[in-house]
C-alpha cells in the first residue's frame, strides 16, 4: 500500500481482483474514492436512537449552551421564596392541600373528598420567566398523579391569562394554549356558522371537517374562558395530536381507535418526565414532548440503548391566526388541581425535579439603571440606618400612558459605598417593617424612570422618608474603612438562577413586589460617621 500517492495520475494498489468482500486490515484492502462529479456517499447510523430535540422549535440546531434560568428539586421542603401555594380551609381543616413528600423529595397538590366543587390546590413560581427574542424557552419536569374524572389536573407554563399547559381529567389528556391577545373562537370559523357566528365554544368536529376538509386542526376545541378581559383556550385532545399519541397497544381505550405508530403507552400514574418548548415572536407556537423508554424508529432487530424525548404534538401559530400566539410570553411554572365533581378518595398531582432554560439565551441582555441614596450623618454602632430602599413596582406606565403589570426581574449589579469612618453596609431583602420619623409605615415611593421596574425611598425623600426598618433577610454585608470608598460587584449574588428582585406572578392587585434596603452602621464607638451609597441594577 506504500505505492498509493495522492494526486498522481496512476495509482498502483498492489492488489489484484477479485478482492474478498467485507472489512479487512489495511494491507489487504484497496482505498476507494468517490468521483468528483458524483454525490457524496451517505452515512447512516442505524444503531443510534434518533433525536427529536437536536433542533429547537424554530428548526435551529442546538449548538449553543442553554441559559439556565430556573431549577428546583424539593429535597428538604417546598421553598417559600420560590413557590406560592394556594390551599382552601373549611371548618378548620385543609380541604385542599400543598404538601412536601419527604421520602420522594416531591411537592404535592391534593384535593380531599370534603372539598367543594371549584376548590383548588396550586403551586406556582413567584416569578414569571421572561421570553428572549428569537430564542426558545424549554421547560421540563417530572410528575405523577392519581386520575379521577372529578379532578382536573393542569401543569406547565401558564397563569390565568396566557401559557401552555397539559390538562388531565380522568383518562382524557389535552395540550392547551391559553391566550389573552384578543383572539376568540369566532376567529377560527373560516366562514362556518353552524355553531354560531360568535360562539363561546367552537369544536372542529366531523361536520366542520366535511365542510372544510383542508383544515389542519381537526378535533381542536376553541373555548372562551373569559370575556372581560378576553381569554381563549385552544384545546387539542390526545386523539388529535400530530406526533406520537403515546397510546401503545391501548389506543382503543385511550383515544377510541388503534394507533400502530405508537409503541409506548403513557400511564401518567407512573412518574413521567414532560417537556414543553415554546417561543413567541408573536407567531411561534409550542411543542409537547415526553421522555419515553421505547423507540420505534430503529433498524429491525435493534434495541434503543437509552430512553429519549419524543414529540407528542406540534402546535403551530405562524401565519395561521391574526393574533399573536400569546398576549404575554413571560410565564410562571404552575401545577394546579381543581375539584369538579364527587371524589371517593384523595386526588393528587405530584411534582418532582423541574427546570427552565433558554436555548442560546443571553444573561447579559439587561436594561441598566442607577440610583443614589441619601448622605446620612450621625451613623452610630447601634441599629442599622437605612440609606436607600428600592421596591419593585406593581405596574409600569409606559410613554403612551398604558398601564402594564410589572413582570420584570431586577438584578443588582454594583453597590458603591463611601464612609468617613469604619462602616458595615448590608443588603436586606423584604424587611418586615419600614417606618418614617413619625413611626408611620413607609408607603410612598418614587419611580426611578418611566420604564424602570424600581421605585425608591430614602432618608432624603421629601415625605414619608424611611428612618428605620426591622426584620428581613440579610443577603450580603460589605465593609469600608476610615475615609474610604468601595465599589463591589453583586453578580455573584444576584443572577437568573440565584437571588433577584421581582413581583410575585400571582400577587394580589394593589401589592408591590420585593424590597431591598441598603443600610449601614458604624464599626467604631462614636456616632459621627457619615455614609452614602448607590446601586446600579439591570432589569429584564
């Protein structure tokens, strides 16, 4: 084989025909090249399990590192700083409950038979997770549940007005898009009026398909959830999913028909991992996936080495409707169960690990703001003296006078401090009380900008100026010396998956969000210290 040379006109291979079939060592082989005017030889790997998540929802290969924005495992408890829970109490007893299952490291939302119809138990993240333009948000979680036709289970990324969720009621399974964009069932009639010209519910049934055979949404239910404000749901039953319907050999029971293309029967009673991917752009939809142990696409006789994610349904909204797919793409993670009839036993939905990431997301995409605190004199070594208090606004009023619910997250970036004597500065989150010089509660805050998520109060405020505070969580402490100044980066403390300031996703009307107080006290014995501080933050 030493006589084989690249680029020569004649190659002496040193072998004569016939050449035995099959693979051999190099000394007994002949190199082969494909002619330059021929197509490349395709390479097929039949032994690897095919992937349905190599490309994102927009068809872009996943070559970038995802930005992790949230991960949660309930090893010790349900973190009250992360999750808000809803329970119903009647006669001194919790008829709906949110529990931590220690031996399973899970969070459970539960209905008891004594709960009234309409009672709910829910677990929702206190923050809503922002959308990044041109990127796909991916959320996955493990769940298990009991199943009862009188208990409606819902889990996914959603709130009362927008989102994508999985709905289970008895043996019925649905993928749902909820939107507050103004879209109504009548926007899907396409001229079909047999169910009304402005119906509260429009079902694409056999009669609709007979009249409009080119429709791609057979079996879909469009339902008006609220008329003021307008909230509509697009409900796709399992029987009409356009991916793997996960019915295995039980199609007749699960969806009323056999499905020879589906090998795995999704039980939902067993712990199953679910994944929802969604974008926005206005027109991007979502897709639903499950992590399954069976692969139907390998070569005959081969067995998949690993389980894999499998697409159950693609919900496309681009060039299909005259409205954006969601009114608001910034969504919380939500687990909810509602009693709809008579229960003979407790009904539960359990959540295990959960995560949210943005494909190729950029953590540095922040709008930057800064605010100075007041210069405080006479600071002593006793209680901490507040220098600046920052609070997340309830609403943001834009330049056109439109009021929008504040869903932004704030990340303190740089703290600058100066003091005439040795001083300890602290950052305290959500103090129990804040009082002015008359011991009145501090309620007056001033906006730091039209589009800023923050409003402030300081000892220098003209009215209701903060003078003292109690309680709260100390997030960090820093020190300055005599006649000293210091600026510190806060990015090791505040980030997407760590601390941040926000307003709870389900906070009641009239309620502001998190508060951060910058405070100082002297490290020396006297009370002649003068201090000042400022904070720079980013928001998204």
